[in-house]
């Protein structure tokens, strides 16, 4: 035995300083990255958004906002769906599997704070979502020759939706028994949020009351931010009568959408904190 | 660790019914019992995954529910299942634990301790059950816990690994760690426990030091009953209960001696019986004297005949 093992616990206790929450979160994110790359199913969730993009390529293209076509706007909205699929699909699948195999329980019992565990997962979803979004955006720019008007606003939209959707994924896990049922069950919110997110059909087509409701769900605001960021047009009140605006005015008009997304992130975080189950035997 | 009158109910079912015990630094307390006796539920309450239905659990004087920050860095556990990320290698897993901990041990030191140095690059899913179990213990040691919960820590290990593990656990105990152990291997409890309790149907039926528990159970003196001796002719011996049972068509008499001077009671009983046999001019065939084993006690408790022991 080395000398370290024989130190009295009291002496050890005085020397204890846990690594900061941020450090722990980043460390877990690093491991999440390794595991993501080694896990085939995770790669599937990465390919899924690309499959969505292919049929969009063949939709008829009509100019609706200046030089921007309906297809451009659909593409912009579809960038938000990357985080949607990855967040809901990957987070629910992996955390349900880890709860079942007692990984989550062991992490908690060995002293890792819950925020770091959730944070590590959120970071890795955000990272892969942003990377894929940049890749797809690059392809769109190369094909269309138009640069996004406000890339920062566009990426903030992608980021906020990735965070919110990861939380939705975490929130699915208490409702399911294992990873398989998580995979099946996660399709329901995934489809529901995709349909109301302005990807399959423009939100403009919805009747006004429905559109108002949808704008308070956690995807449509991000889709509109993405479209605004891509086109530079103020699309928050619909395409009709939307004007091209400068950066400041565009961000000012985006504030309500950012607010709705942040509110969702807070609400979803509180729900995760309240309902997340760490132990498969937990009642 | 202090548990006072702990109750845990799931709906109508009461898994734990009024359990109390305490464990001090440097002490190992073993919780034995059949499957479903409530051992794991008790540990899970101490680990902070369950709020007691009534009664209390305290670790370092704190309510452990929800793993509050003040005690989080000072406890750790080997769970009943492994709980390791199987796509990581042995070393990656230990490094992760080390980087997340407040005052971790050296990874190489732990690898040597659990004898997995040559397996360090192997993915965890490639390890055998016993190797995984060693890594579970190693992972728990990484954080230098002062309180350690071991839920069947040697399941799946070969005898050699089990002995190595016992050595590690004994060293932890000597360094002042308070340990709560559950196990199905009674020998493990006999080797490691300073005190032990046997749980059955949510209650602690027997509790004490190993020698105390065994002393309460008594020593047994048995012999083959000669064919010309009737049961009623058997002599009374002070402090002993007589039982006659048939084994393979023979009748065996067993005197169970309880109470009194624990060290000398078997001697006195045998002396009395030898004197009686000399008087009768018979031989006590196949005479056996044995102390109770933990297994005797355990089986009686598991059968629900706990009253016999505590009387």
C-alpha cells in the first residue's frame, strides 16, 4: 500500500476541493464526445437531419422575400431541426440507457453534481449541431452564392434550439423504461415539433390563431430567428410585408423569439430538475 | 452513518420496517438478508436516492437525500450493478473519475491495487464479470471516500480475486473508512464485519458482533442415539435445549447450549453427557461439538424462525 491510502480520512477531508462545476462539465463533455464518436446510434441521429435536407432540395422554388425563395427559408428553418433531432433523439436514448445500466446512479453517488452531467450532454449536442449546421450552411452558400445576412443570429437560433431540445430529450427519460422505448417514444415529440417548426410547411400557411400558439412552442421562434438571420428580413410577423432590416433592428425584432426560447430553456430545466430519474428503481 | 427507525413504503408494500443502526469511522457493518429483505432500499436511502417514508438517515450529520454538496465528495459506493461506461477503456474510465473528483488517488496506484494494470487499454465491455467488479471497487476508491457503501462487491469474482478484494476492504477499514457492506457470501461477512445484522422482510432480526451473534445462537453437542435409549431417558443439561431428529433412519440427539459462560458452556455440557453415558454404560457414538456458524443463524432467520435465536 502506498502512503496515500493510509492517510486518515479526516486529513483527506481538509484537503478536498472539488473541481469547479465548469471544469467538471467540460470534462464530461469531453467524454461525451468520445462516446458519441464510438456509438453508432449517435451517428444515426447526425445523419437524420441530412436525410431531411435531401427532399427539400427538390421542392419548387419561388421568390418570396426579395431574392430569397421559399426553399431558402425552409433550409434556414431546417438548420434548427438538427438540434431538434440530435437533442431529443440522442439525449433521451443515451440517458435512458445509462440510467438502466446504473451509470447515472454511479456518477451521482461518486459526487458528480447533476448540472455537470446534464451540461456535458448539452455541450456535446450543441457542438455537433453547430458543426453540422456550419457544414450544411456552407453547402447552401456554395450552391446559392448568397451569404447569410446575419450569421450570428442564425447560429444563436441553432444553439438555443439545441439546448432546449436536449432538455426535452432528458425529460423523455422518466417517461420510458429503457433505451429502446426512449428511441420509439422520442419520435412523437420529434415529429410534433418538426411539424410545428416551419420546416415541412411555412408557418405562414397556418391560420392566425394556430400560428400564434405555435410561436410559443420551443421550435418556431428559433426557426423564425434562423430565417431572419439568413435572409436579413424581419419575418417574425410572417413573410408578407416583411422588410429587410439592419443588424440592430433585426436583433431588436428577434428579442421576443429569443425571450420565448430562453423561457422554454428555464422551464424545461426546472422540469428536468424536478422529474429526472437517476435510479431505475426510483418510484 | 446513523439510521433511526427507517421505514420505506412503496404503495401498500413496506420494504423497510423500522431499521436502526449506526456505523462509525473505521468500522465495517454488514447487512445480510435474503433477496428482497430491504438491504438495497436501505443503502439507496443512505446514498440519497430515496426519501425515508418515516424515520431518518444521517451521514456526517446531514440528510443524504439528493446528494447535498457538503457530503457529496466524502462518500462513494459500489452499486449492485456495475454502472460503468462500457465504451470507455479501463484507464479512460478511471481518468474520468479522477478528473471529476476532489482529491483523487493516482490512477496507476488504483490499477495496481485492483490488479488490472495489463487490462488498462481494454474497453470495459471486454472485461469479465469479476474484472468489472474490481474496476467498480477501484472507481469507488478513486475519490478517497470516508463513507463507502458496498452492495455485493465481490459477486462474480473468483476465490483469489475475492481474497484480494477482502484485503483491500480491510485496509480501507484500517485507514478509517466507515463501510456498509451487503453480501450473499456469509464468509465475506465473517471475515470483514466488525458488526453485522441480518434483515428479513424489512426488519433487522439479529444484530451484533459476529461472536455475539454466534454466542446468542449457542453451541451444539450431538450424538447418535443408541437404539436402547429412549428419548425420554436423555438427561437434562443446564442451559441446553434437547432436540431429537432422524437422519438416514438413525436418531440423533442435539443439545443446543445457550447463555452462561460462552467459552466454557460446551465443555460443561459434554462433561455432563459423558458422566451420564458412563453411568448408563453406553458410548456416545459420533459425538460432535460445534459452535454455530453464521449460516445456521442466517438460515433460521430466513426461515422466519427468528424467535428461536433471540430468545
